[in-house]
């Protein structure tokens, strides 16, 4: 398993690297093999990696598309990723890793949100589109790979586990 965490501030205030790091640190058990953070202004995406398919650094996340338009943090396993990869290669996509993560990234680049219709597996992912300035979150149909989210005022927070969301200072821990 891997861990996903992120923050989107709708009021365009900058994301705190310290807060994002606390979020990913809280789910370090989900990914002891690597850690990554990407922040650009009001959006921040963090990742904890458990290396399974491609153990090289080419599988590190957050992962960027070749043109830097898309940024991905992914947790899961797409069982048919080799077939999807072949289809994407026939459309001209080039891969630098052997990961299913990169297949998810380019499947989204090619099919948009319809990419999930092609996936046979368990997954949760966050993709930021730099061109459209939009965030896309998805999880498998049965929720095998979790994705939690919350909104507090102008701040949208998401993560693989609730305890990562609780690391954000805007989150009220009182029971409602």
C-alpha cells in the first residue's frame, strides 16, 4: 500500500510544506520506501511509497507527466495495467518506468476521468491538472483503497487515512 495526502486552498493562500509533511509522516507506515511532496502555490500533494512493481526511483511520487501538465499521487494495483500501457504506447505515449502508477497518469492524460472505466483493480489517486487548475480524486468502485476528504472554509484536504487529515491545523477535532 502507499499513502496519499494533499491540500487545496481555494483562497489561493500558499500550502504549508510543514503541514503537508506532518500529514505524510502520520501515514509513514503505508509507504516506508519513499516520500515525496510537491507544492505549487495553493496546491500541495504528498506521497508515501511502498515499492512493489518497479523498485527504481523512476516510480517515485508525486509523479509528473512528461509535459508537466499532470501531477499524480497514487495508491493501488491495476491488474490490467500492461494491456492499458500497450494501448497508450500505440497512441504515442512513452514510459520511463515499469509502474502501474505511470499507466494511471497517462491513462488520465488520454481519457480524462473516464480512465477509471478501463481499470481492473484496487486504487485511489489524486491528479492535479496544471493547465485546467483542477484536482481530480478517484477510488476503486468498492473502496478497497481508501480516500478521505474534508473541507474547512476555503481549505480542501484529502488523504488515505483520517489521521493525516487531522494533522491539518484547520481541522476541528470536536465531535459534532
